[in-house]
C-alpha cells in the first residue's frame, strides 16, 4: 500500500508559457506550495516537528524536482516513487 508523504499542485497560466517551445526550452518553476504529510512522517519515519521543518527547508532549497526527490530519498527512504505524488510503498 502506498502512503503519500508529499503532495504539490502546480498551476501555470497559458499566457505565461504559450510562447515557450518546450521541445527546446525548459520551463522554470519555483516550488512554493507543497504539503508534507506530518502523520506519515511522524509515525513511519519517527520525525518530530523540528525534523519535519528542517526537511521542508531542504526541499525549498532545491532547484529541480529531481533534487526534491533525491532529498526525500536520502532523508527518508530510497524506495520512493513519483506519480504526481511522492509515495512510499
């Protein structure tokens, strides 16, 4: 059974990206709105509020989604999967 530990939503205005050729250019995004599942992090990984806040700050420092995934794999579990949600099996 998967447990969701991280969820984010991304909304882009079409007007903001309509001129970008995504085949040749990367769309820069900033991860500003995300949620950590405190229940899973505290029960499964035995993280207290301070440790979860530190993890949140590490996530905010990442420049790529791959960076976020790597931080979570290092800090939590190497078996995380990503399918619009980072999940632990």
